[in-house]
């Protein structure tokens, strides 16, 4: 279909065809990029960018203008960055599309972030946690107050974990509220607020107002500044369950980051219950994956491997470890993603260390054994669900 629109120089047709392709491939972003000879369109699927089509200069320009019009951006303005959004329905799915432009040497680059409103049911049990981890998480979510932090780099799936946790808490007897910048997923049954700094409504202001709205559960999209972190800690000490995320590579780093913010450490040590660290690994395509050769398997048989087999074999299964091949139904041998997790429940000893601003004992942390994130990734390799290359790409 895309070729027909390109041949007929139909810019709206090209935009629609690209959005349809993105929706079908479950892409998270579409990039429209100026190059010296024309325009490159790429889409991000399961965390990686893939080229979609290369457009001639004139058509590419028209496509850029078309998207800017849809997002209600000023098409005459090409020197300043702009942000906008629009909604569209594809295959009965409502898509929220946030657009941002950035002028550059060769012209404006435009990125569309695509959010599907109907992402199906969000179940904690489907994220990829082990049974042991799920029970630790449920225990934390059942508490009337306290703080749960989800950590990981960009694109590690932190938001989905938070939304799934909220979904499990949405009941008529609870008032569930969130401050998010921006609201990524609209959830029925909870009140979600986005700060509006352009009219002077900051994250901290929204949070202050929200605390007067009799909440039981509060989700803060991200803990970034000292003011909102301090308010969050106070809320989590006074009868509210607080869920948030932090952009750190490890669970321990979240504590160091809190120290850096200069927040009330006594309060933090009192309310912090659980830190989740996570990553997303691409799933091997079931249609084309190929078992590892006996030589490749031999290289994997380290003592660590045998430990993982003992810890997870029964739960995740031991089918043949496999490698990516690639077919018409996937992207380079991968399709979809699965989460791997490490859960750190703060114990009394570590609580004391946090109160004093000390680095919590790492030995205690690593003592969690089967909850080590790399081990869990290896278990998914063992189960033939992801490749060893993918694990090394994401977690080394
Ligand atoms: Zn395939």
C-alpha cells in the first residue's frame, strides 16, 4: 500500500500507511528524518529502530507538513522545536500520538511517540516475574502505607509495571490517584493529573493539591526533584501507599540518588519497602528461532548456568536454548518482549544504614539470590525465550 501512495505522491496516504504499519508492528515511535538526498522514515519496535521507507525530497517535505498539521503545530515555524499531539483510530485501537520537532542542519526532524490506549489487560502475573517475586510484590501492594520504587533505564518497562500494580489496586474502596508527566496510559477508575508548567502548575504543586483529595494510593510518574520526593516520603509515612519510578541502572543506585537529592533520610528509611529493578528482553520469534549447536551449548555450561537451571528450571521450563534467525513475521528473529526483574525488600539492618546515609550492605542485597536480574535473564535464555546475545546487549 505504501508504494502506491509514494508513486502517487500522496502525503496523507503515506502518513496513514506508516501509522498502520507502526500499529501492526506495535512500534513505539516513528521517526521522520531529513537527509541530504531525501527523507528516512524509521520505526522503533521492541526497543530498536528499523528503517521503514526512504522518501524523495518533495514527498518527504509534504509528509512532514501533513504530520505537523495533524498535531496542530505551526507549519510556518521551522526554526524552533515544537510539541503537539493528535489522536487516530487504527484497527479499532485508539492511538494517542505525541509529536515533537527539532530543527537541524538538513531540516526538521519529527518524532511521533505512539501510545495505544487499548493495550489489553495489565496483569502483574504477565510481566515476567517469578512466583517468589510476585508474592513479595503483592505483599508490598497490600500494605496500607509505604513506598515502592521501580528502577531501570529508559525503555525498561517501568511504566507498565507501575500501571499493572495500579490496576491490581483499583477497587471501589480505594481512591487511586496519579501525577504523571505526561499521562502515558489512561486508566479507568483512577484520577490522573499531568502538570502544566506553561501555566505555572508544577509537579510539586499538583502533588500538594492531590494530597488534599483524600487519596489511598498515589503514583508519581518519576521521582526527580527534592521537593516532590520529600512530599512523597511524607505521604508514604502518613497512611498512603506511594508508587514511583526512578531512572537508575540498579536498585542500590536509587538510594544513592535519594541521598543526592538531600531528602529526609529518616523518613525514607521508614517508608521505603521495596525497590524493583527491571529490564525488557526481546523474545525470540517462535516461527524462526533455531536451537543452539552442541558447541555453543558447551560454552554456556558454566557453574553459574547450572545454578540458574537449579533455581528456575522448574518454573520457567528448560526447552532448548535458541538463537535468532529472522523471518517475515519478526524483526531480526525477535518479536515482543519479556521483563526480567530483581526485587529488593529493605530489611531492618539496611533501614538503619539508609537512615544514616550509608550505602546499604551489598552483600545483604546480593543475598536475595534467585532475584538477581542477570540470573533471571539467563533463565529466560535457558528456556529458549530470548537469546544470549540479547541478554548481553541489555544486561552486561
Ligand atoms: Zn521470525
